């Protein structure tokens, strides 16, 4: 398992429609990428977004990082969409789980 956490803030006045189109295309490409497990996105009230993607392996995540369309979208992110961002990558994360069963 490999996990990528992407925390970002958008630039004031960014093109939300273009960003949404790029996001939708990246989601479709990522889901088709070998080794893709899941993706979730969360937004806070102060404008910060957090995205979490899970991959079967670090190699699978790295291959996604080298996808030409993904690389182009990353460039647009830096030039057009993001004020700032931070990524965290974790190979073989320690995982614990709790699930309360309905009684």
C-alpha cells in the first residue's frame, strides 16, 4: 500500500470551471491507472483542500506521477490554480481500523 496526501489552497480568482474539468479528467485517468485503489477529497471551511489517494504500491503511484497528461495538469496547477500545496507520501503505512457493528 502507498498513500499520497495532497494539501492545497487555490489562488484567488482561479478558473473554477477549468479546474473542475482538469480534476474530472485526472480522476478518470487515475482510476484507469494500474494499481489505483481509491481517492477521496475533503474541503475545510477556510479554503484548504485535502486529497488522499491510495495505490497498491509505490511503483504504481510513481507511474501515475509520470503520466504525461497528469504532468501537464500539474503544471497548470502550479501556474493557474494553486496558491500553495504540500504533498506527503507514505509507503507501507501503519494501518489500524475500527468498525462498530450494528447490534
